[in-house]
């Protein structure tokens, strides 16, 4: 466990270097033929060294056998073996039923997915998170709440979507993804056309991808990726004005002077509890952008 949750401060401080990393977060070898393609992808997180304190380690050890999925990783920490298939059969074996499955990408401390699992025992929930402390807190919530419909997988989420059985998911949630504010880091934002393709494949017809962000520039990014994503319709019902050019870190104030256009977004998803990320956005006076993209 050599990495820790990127707190909102550290994520938003954005002090990472612009490197292409392997699935394990280490700089990928750049020499010709020195890495397979899936090792060279740009990932949406950086690894930091850390350890769990004794109490959290104990909680992890107690709860992991029931709630932490073992996903083949092809020998690469946080990765998913491209030959593995995440199927309805796997879900039936792990959850013990055929209930609808909702997946949250980047669950942080697990507040949302644990609250949803407690509220709705007839739905299965899967939390995807890379950082040990976030996984540990989610395991703790699952154990304390006896949330037998919740599982956690500690994987780089896009890699799991790449191996999912088509049409198997009810919903996908991505709330307050790491903003990667510097222009040169926008490519690290987790909402990307390739993930949109894989999420679309994994959703049943009529299933939805719910996204929320408090960063206007990320909202523009979501519209750019998703409003034209093949097979999705934007279910939004409210009109929101956004600058139509990107601004980088420290430059957000300039957005007001840029040309604006109207975009369609959703009302706040009432299935979402208020986490620190949303609260901090509200306290800072930022608009919360909610999106609902329906697979058709
Ligand atoms: C800003 S936090 C938001 C957490 C939570 N959704 C909330 O609203 O409180 C973003 C989370 O996404 C996780 N994350 C980033 N990239 C990820 C990836 N590729 N796979 C899984 N989790 C990822 C980070 O570790 C972090 O915990």
C-alpha cells in the first residue's frame, strides 16, 4: 500500500509533473518497444507514498475478505488484466444475485456509494477507487453498515470498463472528478472519449452516466466530450451559460470576458449526498454542474 488518497487540496494544488505514467503510476519507459500500449496511457491520478495507520489497517484486514473484489491485474498494481472479463456471471458469483449494478468511478471516502447502498438494498453497487485511504474508509463503511450489496475494487477505473460485458450496468456515477486545472493536464481528466465509448458499451439501453463538477472549465470539457459522444443523449433540462474557451489554472477569472454559450445540464441529482468536494465548491460560490447522459 504505497500510495495515498489525493486530498482535494493536493489534487487541486495540482503539483504533479506532466508525465505519461504506467498503470502503476510510475513513469512509463519511453524507449521504442519498451512498454506495451496499455502501460503507456495517461492516467487521471498520481501515486503518492503513504501507509494506513494501525486502526485503518485493522479495519481493512477485517472487511476486505467480504467487500474488496480481487480483480486480476496482470502483475501491475491498480491495473486490470486485459484478458479478464467483468461479466454478469462474475457479479452473480460475487454479489450472490442478479440485481441491477451501479458503478461509481472515483468514490473518494465512499460517502455516496455507501449511502446509496444503505438506501437501496435491492441494487448492487461497485466502488472504484485507487487510493488506499479512500478504499479503507469505504471498506469501513461497508463493514459497519453491513452493506452486503456493496463491493470495492481498487483499480484504475477505465481499465475495468474496457473489459466489461456489454449492457450489464444500470448507471455509472462520476462525482467531482479531479479537476486537473493546468491546460497541459486537461488530457488527464477522467472524462474522455475512450471512456465514454466504454461506459456506453457497459450501460444497458436507457442506462445513464451521471457526472457532477464544481469547476466551470471541467463542465465545458464534459460538454465537449459528451454532448457529441456517439450513442448518448443529454437528458439535461436546465440551461447553463459557460465560456466556450478553456482557461487554465490561475486564469479562471478570465472566463467572464470570453464568449459564452448556453448548454443543457441537469438538476442536482437527489441521490447524491453532500461530500466535502461539493461543499467546498458551494462555499467558494462556484456553480455545481450536474449532467445526465442516457445511453440510447
Ligand atoms: C476529487 S475526488 C472526489 C471523490 C468523491 N467522488 C466525492 O465527490 O467526494 C476524485 C477521486 O477520484 C479518484 N480517481 C482518480 N482517478 C481515478 C481512476 N483512474 N480510477 C479510480 N479512481 C480514480 C481519486 O483517487 C479521488 O479519490
